């Protein structure tokens, strides 16, 4: 049974299968410029238009440095993705790569994690779209009732704060939430509050995807122009209203405050890996994919750092806990007309991001179904619209209903867990490819830096750094019981244990340093996420294993083909 669980697909087997499905003849039309455009279109979405506000609220202006750190982490991962994409030049991204490197069970796990990633990413995008849409309507003098435009938790938490701390303790956005709570219709004592625009836009985009809406290369370039135009507009327009005193203190909540925004910041970069799914359409994937991934990450990192500094310079970080920060800062300084321009263009930009992810999600279901791991109906193609119809409908329902009722920050952390997990497996997959010799088939390889001694040297330097500069952290650990350490610090313990294991394996197998750096950075960022999100993610994976052993294991085409 173990051999069947970890049975791998061979590279030539995957390529033959893709060609037999009729996808091998895709036009190779994409160059570096097109790939960079696609990458920016995927990256610049709800992250920059929404979650950047939450990150700034938690960490202050110093969050700008966190963007740099996360961008570096993504570069390590991007190189690993690029090697896989040049080795297995077909669609499927991390799911297909895991099938090659680790076998069917890991492929299932990562595919199941990607399903969660795309779904909750779209929930965040839908909620962000709702906030900008409401802001845009206000600019035209149209005011929707507050109880129709927010998650119930925002209103109930703000109302509870009013009762315990008084009106003076509430921020502007919290006062709006209190008004929504008081004005909402009630069923008994229960107020009826939900985010109607978020649900409606999800259903609308799902319908568009269902009937065959596809974005061409030209449409992608238009999207990027709109998005970058909005960001540059905010940077150059907002620079005139920056007050340097708002940057003091630079890190008001210390390192912990900055790192608490890691999920929000990382979410702003999610999407660069989508470039790897275009390998079949690249003119020269082994050359263009690595260049495009790094270029789009660098461009987005620079834009993110600049816009964070401008936003926190215009408005004190304490006022940044809003879901439409780009428009909010201009309203705050009294420039409603600029806020209106940002809101209108942001609605267009975020709608396109929602469409991109909503197109991708059903195709994950479809790919897994074609491998026999999910029910055949998920691979059903509509005879007229030529889209995965059933999978699209399921996706729409699974995204729209939670978007009506849940808070955004909950989804931001949850989507990051799944993404970190996928990134770590891709980096680890490169190490496996190097060990087994599969990398010899790679047209592009991650630059090799012998980590035999460097991995251990880095570990020793990190330990010294903790003792030298982390006395407060050490004191905190001493004050915790064993149960509290297990509950709150388990993930960071796992991080150090994994690093120790990599020291030994790196010495023995001469591991390449860059994939190891990708594993460690992503694992460390994972350790900074809330335990509740990890619990939900593990529950999701357990549900996936039930589905796999209940259906996928018995119906796997690879298992049945090989006997």
C-alpha cells in the first residue's frame, strides 16, 4: 500500500498525457514582458488594495521592511518553481510538481491545500471588492445600509467595545460598525448583518466564468495598466500629504507587531506562482520563467514599500485598520475626489483579480478529477461554453457564502497557511530532484551554492543572534509552562528542529543552499501565524485524507494503469 501511496509520475509520462489531452499544442506566444505582466496582474490584487491596511495597523511604518523580507523569501521559492516549470513544462503548478517529486499522496495533499488557498483568497478579494464598491457608491451620493456591507463580527465586536470602553475609545470605522449594529433588523435579539456586495460579486463573476469568460494577453496588459496606474497615483498624489511625524515611532509594537502582519504582507505576494502554469505557452520557458518571476517580484516589492511608506505617512498607523486603505487615506485628509478616483479604479482592478482566481480554482478540481482523484463530474466540460461547469458552480457556492458572513483577517491567515505549505514542498522537491538526478532533465536549474557547511553555519549564527539580541524572547519562554509552550510555541520549535535536520542532511547530501533557504524562510513565516488557523488547516487536510482514501486512492488512474 505504501508503494501505491507514494507512486510518482514520470516527467515524460506527464508530458505525453498532456499532449494526449490536446493541451500540448498550445501556442507558444508568451515572452518575458507578457509573463511579467501576467505575474503583476496576479500579484497586484486584494493584497495591495486591502490587507496592507491591516498590516500597517499592526506593525506601523516598519511593515515596509517586512515587504522586503517576504519578497526575498518569494525569490527563493520562485527559483524552485522555475526549475520545476522547465522540467515539467505543463500546467498543474505545485500539484503536478508534487506528483513528480513525492508521489500521489503528497500530490493530493498539496492539491487539496491549493483548493483551500484559491477559495479563501477569493473570499478576501470579494470582501475587499465590497469595501471599495461601497466607498465608490458613497462618492456618487449612494449610501447602502451598514448592516448590508460588513461581516457580523465587525459590528458585534465594535458594539461590545462601546459597552465596555465607551464612545471615545472607538475609531471612525468602529463607530460605523456600531451604527450598523443598532440599525440592523433583528430576528429576536439577533441582528441581521451580512456583506451583500461580497456575495453578489462572487455570484456574478462565477456566472461570467461559467459561460466562458477568458482573459487574453491583451486584457491582462490592460489590467496591469489600471492597477499600476492606481498605485502610482496614490504614491505620487499622497506624497504631498505625508507628515514625517507619522513615521515616529517607526515600529510602535516592536518586532512582534511587525511580524504579526506577516500573513497580510505575504498575501500581497500570492500569485507569482501562477506564472508557472503558463509554461506550455512560453516561447522559451527555461530562460523566460525565472526572469519573469524575479522581475515581477522586484517590481511589486518596490511598489509595496513605497505605498506603505506613503500611507503610513499620510495617516497614523492607528487609523489604518480599514479594508479600503488606499481610498481611506484620501478621505482622511479631505480629498474626497481623489478617494473617489481610487475607489472606482480599484473596483475595476479587484474585479479582474477576482476573475483570475475564480478561473483558476475550478481547474484545480478539474485536474485532480482527470487524474481520478476526485469524482468524474468535476472534470465535466460544458458542451457549449467549454468550461468545467460543475466545478465552477461548486467554487462559486464555496466562496460566496463565507464571504457574506466572515471577517477578512480570518481568511488572510488561513490562505497563507496553505500557500506556505505548497511553497515548502516545491523547495523541498528541488532538493529531491537534485538527489535523484531528475534535475539533469531541467532546462533551468536553481543556481547551486553548496550548503554542506553554510546551512550549519547559518544555524549557529541564528542561535548566537537569539542569545545576543533576544533576551526578552528567552525570558518570555522561561515564563511559560510546558502546556503553554506546546500551545503557543510548537511551530517555532518545529522550525528549529527542521533546521537541525537540514544541517545534518545538507552535510550528508551537499544540499543546494537556495532551496534550503526557501524552506526555512517559509517555515519561519508559517510559525508566525495564529494557532487557530493551523487548526482549521489541519482539519481541512484531514477532511481531504478522508476523501482521498474514500475515493481517490481506489480510482487513481496512475494506480489502475500500473496495476
